[in-house]
C-alpha cells in the first residue's frame, strides 16, 4: 500500500504549495521511490477548461485529455509521475459525481450529505490515484488547493482527517505551507499568522508534521525556527525555510539541504537510498552561467497575466538550457499591431518570435500582421495552435491572394475558410471537456525540419482545439506558397495537418498541438529546442 503526503496551505493563497509538492516529488524520486501526484481544487467548476486565463492561468492538458490546474505542469516538469484525469479533482467534479449517484439510486434512499457522502467521494478519488497503477507508487503526494480557514476547502480537509485515521499513523504525512510576513519597521519575520493557521488546521483535526515557511528574500533565523516549532508543536528540524529563488528549479536543492525528504521519509517510516541529484544540480548551475543570451517575443492576447502561458515560458527556458543560452522572454499584446503601428517597429529587436495559442477574435489581426513580418523578414518563428492557424491565414491572404481568408471561428461567412471547425465538433453545444483533447499520433514527413528535430518518424503530442487546417486549400498552399505539411494525423481516411513549415526560411514551424506541455528542464521539447537554436543563429548572423 502506498504512503500519502498531504500538502496544505495557510495565511494566504498562492503561497507555493504546487512548487513544494513538485519539489518533494523530485526529491523522493531521487531517493529511488516511485511517486504519484494529485491536486484537489476547491472551486465548483468541474474542471478549469471553461475558465478565462485571466481568472485562473493556463489550462494544463494531460495525455488522456484532462483539462487541469496549472500546478500539474509543475508536477510534469519536476517529476516522472504519470499524470491523468485522476490527478486533478475539483469540488464541482466531486458534487457532480455524488449527484449522479443519487439520481441512479446508489445511496438507497439515504439523505445525501457532505459527511459522509461528499467526503467519502473525495477519499475514493485519493485512493483511485494509485489504484491499478503498475508498478504501484510508493508515495502519493496530494496538494489541497485554497487556504486553511476558507469554507471552500473544508470538505477536502475533513476528508483528509478521516483518511488519516483509516490508515496506519505511519502511512501519512502532512506538510503545511505558510507565509511569514516581513515587517520592515520591526526588521523581523512575524510568526503569529503561521501560529494561527496551524491552530485552524489543528481545530479541524489535522496536525502538521512539517511546516514550510515562505519568507520572501529573508532567511529564517534559528530563533524563529525554534519559536514556530514550540508554538505549532512540530519538531524543530521539520521547520523548513522557503526563500524566494530563481530559477524555481533551485528550490528542491534548497529543501534537500534542509533534509525535507529525510524528514518526510522519517514520518512515513520509509527507508530509501541516498539521493542522486547530480544531473539536476548540474542543470541548475548551467542556468546560472549561460554562454549566450537572446531576446524572444511571445505575441499573444493574455500577456498581462503571469501564468496564462506558464508552460510556454518554462519550455523556452528549457530550450535555452539545451542551447547554453539565457532566453530573455518579452510578452507582447497582439492588439498592439492592430492599429497604425508597423509590426517591424516593435519586433525588429527580437531574435525569434513565438505566436501564442488562444481563443476568440480579439487580437487576431495583430497576430496575422506579425506573421507577415516574420515570414518576409526571415525571423525564426514558432506558432502554437492558434499561432499555426494564423500562419495559414496570412499565407492565404498575402501569397495566394485571398484577402478575405479566415477561420470560421472568427468569421463563419468567410468565402475562404482556410481554417474550419473539426468535423466532430459540429453540433457540439457544451463547452467544457468537448474540444479535441489529449495526445494524438503525428506522422512526420522524412527530411523535414520537424522530423529532424524529433529524430523520429512518429510522435504523440497533446491537443486542445476545435478548429483545424482546411485540406481543401492544402494543394494551393503547397504549390503556390511553398508550404510543407510536415506532420499529419491519419483518421478515417483524412489527414489532419499537425505541423506546417516553410523551407525557404531560417526556422518557420507552426503546430496544431501544444508542445509546451511535454517539455522538461532535463528533456527540452525538440521544437522549442530547435527554435531557440535557430534564433541564436539569427542573432549571431546579425551581430
């Protein structure tokens, strides 16, 4: 039977529970253990798929098509855990399941209540995380969203309290992540909010085994550590200081120095091999001492929210590591180029340009104008999902001479729908969970840049879209615009375009899928890696 680590948060939201959970997962894997990861989210949405990126940040997609919280992206980048639909559970999903069971009569006429029915469903989901996994994980790390004291999180915390008394004491460990505010006038960190947060957690019936203290740029002093240990009834060595660090990949090394992994394993009564973090440590050192530097512009519509394109930001960083390069990423709102400003005025200083994914027509014309600048000025380009579709529209308008070419997403009456609704999407009315989601096979054409980048003939990448390249225009685009469809998905006698290229260009690649979701610091995504390689060559050629 696996062991369970529960990660809760206190004092404020966004305290860093996801990074803590991911870092612990990495540390335990470095000790030879197999890890499973899970996020419990307290919002009533069934999943974040219908939420605006300004509201919740990016939606991370798993291989099996789950639209999940962005913290699963951290789990993906730090660990080898297999992430699936079981890895993210919401209040909405729990209540929906319970209501469906009640409608089917599975509760045999009983009054359906938060306790025991909602809490039982939560506990079942936690157990399902490791059920039927081969081989069975040694440790399941379960992060509880929200903040202790919030009404939304109470059913999850109550379920954890019950779970802990249903298993052996050594089968669970609770980590509480809190903020220690620094009062400038007093010149000290204040521990009282943490004391109150732990008291609120203990009132629910959960006693933390480890407390991780977010301290900003200030290091936790020994007297503060002792004070927290005494008032929160936690051993002194289990008080962990979590200073702000850049890059985030250095955070596990900070926790390892403070023996977080050993402390957790001691609580769980698990013996493990000595840690092996040499490769990770070397990667962090490489980030801090790159040989090169270049500037990349990411043109999108949600650029004012730090987490809206989180995986893209990280994937570019990973590609920089592979090229021994610091990637200076700058976000540009595509609406900026919908007025009189020439894109050349805002983009000439960049070594590479990425066009971001998105939905809706706002900012689309600015992306199309950006595409024309990229194509005509031979600037290395990577387009993701909508970014790939913008490349097709720009070619149709400015090379094929179809000025009204468009996507039916933006203009259902366009005379030249070079991008159109997927056939299986016709008649779909519900928005949540109905897009083309998850990993699909992509066959790569021999000798193309995509095939050379991957070093393979077949790959699987994750999708999240409703619209596609219209094959009725493929022959004209290939013959008259020089377009190469270098990756396709074969389905029911049709060939869905997955990757497009322009050979007469330093690096011009658009993909219908989301390659950023599979990138890891020790295993950069190939298309991102080659995009940055081309951008570096472009910068060197201009110097």
